[in-house]
């Protein structure tokens, strides 16, 4: 599967700690070689917004229109009390998921769960 980076994310990635860049590069390599099979962290559509979120409808619509997903990347660490494939972490990698490719667009702490702004989708 093809993996590309959004313009802003690509610029910001250069300034991330080396340990974070290594985990992000590991995710990229995994997707390129194995797709979404056997990822350690939780990987899910970003339209799964908490029902009590005051911006529920807008977030769901935005996530669906922009094909947004997020992956718990293991930064700072995976929650090992959860099973392999469903492990969570403080930070998530946001990406757009298409049939034959993904585009990584942002990286943020979760919670709170914030979707990437439109400027990151370029």
C-alpha cells in the first residue's frame, strides 16, 4: 500500500524526537509491507466520536468527508493490559484512508480527541 505525508505533517515530522520518528517510520514500513494486518495498536475510523461530544455531528461529518482514521502509535507507550491489535497510547497518528493508499496528516495527544484541521489535509 502506498503511504504519503501531508505537507504540514512532513515539515513538522523533522522536528519530532527521534524515538517518535522511529515509531512513525515503523508504522509506515508496516503499512507498505503488510497493510493493516497485525498492527499492535488500535486503528479505527475517526467518525467514531463520543456521543456526548458537543460537536458530535460536525466531527462525524468532517471525518467521513475526509476519510479520516487514527492509529494509536505507541507513544509514549502502549497500554499492555489490552490485547495486541487493540492497544492504546497517549498519542495517535491521523491519516486519510483510501482504497489503495493512506496519507498521514497529523499527530496529537488523545484525549482530548481532536481531528486534524483542513490545513493539515493538504
